[in-house]
C-alpha cells in the first residue's frame, strides 16, 4: 500500500534529519466506504510502536469521524447551544432588557450556529 510506504519514508526522513515522531501522539483514522469494512486494515507501525487507531478526532475545532458524517459535530454544537440558551432564559427570567437579550443571542448563540 502506498500509505504504508509514505509512513515508512516519513519515518526514515525524520531519522536522517535527527527528528523523531512522537508515536504516542500519532493517531490513525481510516475512511473506507466499502460495504465489507471489517478488520482488513493492519495497524501502522512506526519503529517498533503500533499507532493507535481512532474513529474520530477534533481538528481545528471541528469533529471529524471515519464515515465523514456531521453527526458528532452537530451533537457538539447542539449541546453548546443548549447550554448558552439556558443563560439566555435565566437573563430573561431576571427581567433583563430586550435589547440586551438580543445582543446576547447575536454574540453568544448565533455566532456558534453560523460559525
């Protein structure tokens, strides 16, 4: 597989240039759309260490999973929006002015939903 050869080449390049890969921080995620995914993928090894395989990770604030669905991202955004809506309801309950409530919504909640 070309992927395994690229990992070996990267590891060799790092060794030649007195660099080391931190295998404990290195993760592998496989995106495979074939129906019979099974366990046909052997784990990657860097040196003598096996690279951990994960099903999802967070990159630049966006959750990415192995089937490239938006489910995890939407769950995270929904949870944050609900937490922030709680504070909006509390502010309304305390009799906060409508303009302040609108400003709070625009800055805190709407920015989360559109960002």
